């Protein structure tokens, strides 16, 4: 069963989730907390809010950051999810460098998918089925219903036995490394950050689980599922 939280606009979503994230981290008893980050406009605002208002709110040394997907670009490229997070957040908080697990987007995608999968397995505990289970998985959703970099034309990535695989953007052809559906769904908690009226119609079918053609519909984790939405995205719910 999913929980839906709606806020007036994108900045309000980012602020509310920043508080949620800090409460989540502070509420964990274990000494190692694994969190997978997302790219996009709302996470960009989130990183800015965390850096400005919450930099000292948690013990960042307990947190290990990963990325659910990454574009195959260098870390200093403007399209790098890691690069954006580093500039807006990581350089402003006291997090050990070894706790930041970036996808090496500058490397060969196929080889990097294997390498990053091994790194995930090394640091993220697995359930009885052997699939790594993140403490918190942060996801976005595109207007085409894709999440992480699992696009509608590559639905097979939802059921891949790999931890990470290579995805291809349907329009640009850009290659990306993405975590697979089984890893997303193994997470103890999944949170979608979705904003914008252009996503309202697709979001309705995702929440109602009637949009089988949309990858986001198939994110049904064993743990909790929460949607942080702005009013525009939630307009048809």
C-alpha cells in the first residue's frame, strides 16, 4: 500500500522530503545506512535545501550514498547526476569520501554496470533472495513513465538478474547505467519525488497500477512506498 504526500509546488516537495530524509536517517539504529539517490529537478532542489538547512542535522558518517542510475558521462559533465550532487551537497557536508559510491560514467557502460553491481553487493546487505536491499531508494519518474533509467522500450530491465545493467535513452541514444527492477523493489523503503502537471496523467495510472506499459507502475517494493508530489502532478489523483 502506498502513501501519498502532496505539497503546493516543487520547492515545498524538496523541503518536506529533506525533513523526511533527515528523520529517516536519524531514526535508523544501524551504523551504516544505504541510500540510493536520483537525478532530476526535484533532487537538485533537495540537495540545495539539505546543504542550506540540514547540513548539521544528521551524522553523515553513517550514510552511504549510491545512484540508481547515471548517464555515461564524465563526473564533471553538466549531465552527471553525481557531479550535480557533489557541487550542491557533497562538498558542503561532512561525509567521508569512501561513503560516496559513484557510477564511473566515463568508463565503458557494460563493464561499469558489472563493476558497480559488485560495489553495491559489497556495501548493501542482501535479503534471503540474494538481491541487495537498500535502506532507502529515492526515485523520480519521467513523463513517459520511466524510473531510474528503465524506459518503456526496455521493460526487460525490470526483471534482469543483474544488479545493474546498461540502458539506452529512447530519443538521444545516450547510454546509461541503471539499477534493475529487482534491486529497486528489494528496497526497504522507496520514495518517488514527482512534480509537474505534465506527469499527472501517467502518474494516475502508476498509482492505480493500471499503467502496465510504464516502468514506474512495476515498482512495488516489499517495504514501504511513498509518493512526494506537488499539486500539479497530483491533479488527477
